[in-house]
C-alpha cells in the first residue's frame, strides 16, 4: 500500500509539473481593438451550423453582426430545425438567399453515413465565397463573441502561421451539473503534451519521423471555435473526410497534426478574452452531450480508453476514498495526494475562471465524469448515441 500510494503521489507531482509547463505555452489571444485593413484583413467566412437553436442562438448571431473587422461574411445553416430558428435569425437581420454578408442557408436532408453537424459544416464550407475567402471560421451556435473576436483571431493565426487555430472560449455554467462537470475539460492539460507539441512544430522534419499514430495523438481541437486556413481545410478533405465521426473537431485536429511533418500547424489557444460559450443548461444535456463525445474521442483505441479511465479513477478519485480507510504513513501520502489534486484544480480555476464549486466538489465531478464515460461505452457498443433528436451509430476509425 505504501508503494502504491507513493506511486500515485509521484504521478500527481508529474501531472502538476506538466500542467505548469503546458500553461506556459497555452497562449491567450491578445485582444486587437483597432480595425485592421488591407492585407491585415483577409476575407473570413464565418460558418455556424444550427439545429433547433432558437432558444440560444441570439447571442451568437447578434455578436457576429457587430465585429470590428471589415472583410467577412456570416453564413448560418438552419439544419431542418423545428423550433423557429430561422425566424429568430430573420428578426436579427439575416436573410435567405445567395447574396449579402449575413445569410441563412436551408440545410439539405442528412445523407446516410454523415453526422448532422459534419453535414451542416460541409454545406456551409461549400457555400462560402469560393475562390476568395482565405479563412473559414466554424463556430457553435451557443457561443458568443466580443466585437474584437475576428480581428484578434486572425492576428494570432497569421502571426503563428496556424493552418488550424482552435480557441477555447470561456465556459459559462449555471446549473450545478455544469459547474461540477464542465471544468473537468481543462484537466486535460495535465496529460496532453501541449507544450511539447508546440516545440515539435518548429521542426516539421522531427514530426515527419514520428509514427502516424503518435502524430495523430497530438491532435486536439475544440469544435466551438475552429479557424482554418481554407487551403489547409481543403487539403485534409474538410468535414467530408470525417463525415461519420461523432467528435469531428478532434478528428479534424488529428488530420492537421498528421500532416504537421509537411509543415501544417495546429495551434490551440485560450479564447476566453474573445468568446464565451454555454454548452449545456441542465444535467440531462450534460449527460447526453458527454455520452456522445467521450467514447468517440478515443476512436479505435479501446486500450487507451480503458487505461485513461482507470488512471483518472486511481489518481483523481480514489484518494478521496482511501483517506477514510488508511492510517499512518499511507494516510499522510493520501493527504498529500488530495492536496495536490486541489492545487491542480485551484490553478485551473484561477486560470480559466471556472466556478469554485467544481473545485471544492472535485470528487463528485470526477465520479460523474466516470459514470458518463461508462454510459458512453454502453451506448457505443449498443444501439448508439442520440444528439439533437438523431440516433448515431458510433464508428471507431483506426
């Protein structure tokens, strides 16, 4: 038991060091308050898929009307909504048709083999100003942008040479389940080698020498905010190449990472200064959303999925059980583990301004995440997962 608890403590020390290293390279988007012009303002097509979003699309659609950027268009695709989404957009000033900078597109029926969001994004990219737009920005309908968003994101994309700039907006949380579960997303920074990936991208030849599975493993992206250089998006086949993937953002990030040896660049950054998002509004939505995503994100890697689950349980949950069962030296080791867990969560709380309740009740949040992950596995090997009223079979590409 002493050896086991010592090993867990060493793992936590390593994770804390990894977190500090990663945070040092996880750039926060610098807000550009001046209006760019000329070559500093390439045409951007802002693309928003929307299915039954009438109750929450207004902040996103309205914020895109007031960008301090001179050269952009906004296309919002109404994906067979049944709740009046298109009418909400019309009331804001968006119009149907092929002309104008703020347009509503009517989605085509979902073909076999496609996910709804992937098909919607494919249609949007196809409709974007064809030969002229240099950038494609895919946003989720539940995001809200500051007026400086476009100017700031384009400035960082051009400065960093990003083929895909994926920003992580500020996570808004209202219900207890959001406050407990959503901040766990940031915990990925303790084991995803973000800082190492940034260093590797400086020398593409080193990445080219890595096995394909390792290159893809560095791929991470957030579908709430994906800014592609159009040429790169087309080279990787766009959403069409990932048409059956339930976590298309991760798949697209991996596609870019896989070609980093050719010079493509994947940049993840902190988007909290320019955007926020309310992903879910209640426990039912949290349960359904993460059930859809968790197993699919691991694709065909069953061992990695199970190993990650075991590791998260052993390192971030069981210390809160052991603390009631052990005495002496083992007790002190577990107490040190819990102290490190709370230190990690506190650093993340202040860095990303997440609710204090999620930090305080960390073991409850971790337990909920483990339960959702088990449900995701159950659904993926059974009838499939549901999202936006559609049932999807979980496909695990290798």
